[in-house]
């Protein structure tokens, strides 16, 4: 009776040890979480865990602070575009001005046109620069 109980306990402990040993490899094999951005009017995926690179961004990225429902960040360039540096984002905030009803912005051209129209204020925020590649 005692021998049978010890064997069962040993089997259970061995199985638990195997699970604990295998969990890290399963976790590292899982795909990283992904975010979404607008790029040239299309929705694209990104790695959702950006790495901070203060004052190190080169690719324009716009974050709308008070946008319309469904507003995402807006990348100016992506894979295949001239001047794309792998998502080393130079972050700017875009804020709709008082008295302007926010509307959806889906491209860098939309942001620049809204700025020209006086609808938004664009502010460069180098402390928010980060690296987060676009996945098409």
C-alpha cells in the first residue's frame, strides 16, 4: 500500500516537473501580441510591445489624442516604402482643435491635410519615440 502510494506520488511529481520544464519553451514559441495601425489608408499589424528609443525615431508615426471612434495610430511609411527604417518611430501627437468634430484619419496625408485645414495640431514628441515593426 505504501509502495503503491509512493509510486503514484513519484509519477505525479515527475509529470509536474516535465510540465514546468516545458512551459518556458511553449511560452517563447507563442506569437507576440500584435497591435494595429493605419498605413496609407489600410489597416496593418504591428508587434504590440514597442521598445522605447527616446529621441531616436526616424519614421513618422502619428498618435491621435482625441480622435473619432475607431481611430488607430498612423504610420507614414512601412515595409517596401522608401525611407522605412524598420519602424523606428518618430512619434507626434495629433489633437483635434477646439470646435472641430473629430473625424477618422487613416494616412499621413490625411494628418497633413487636417493640419493644413486648421483642424488639428501636430506636436512632435521625441520622448515617445519607439521601435515597433509593421507586419503586412
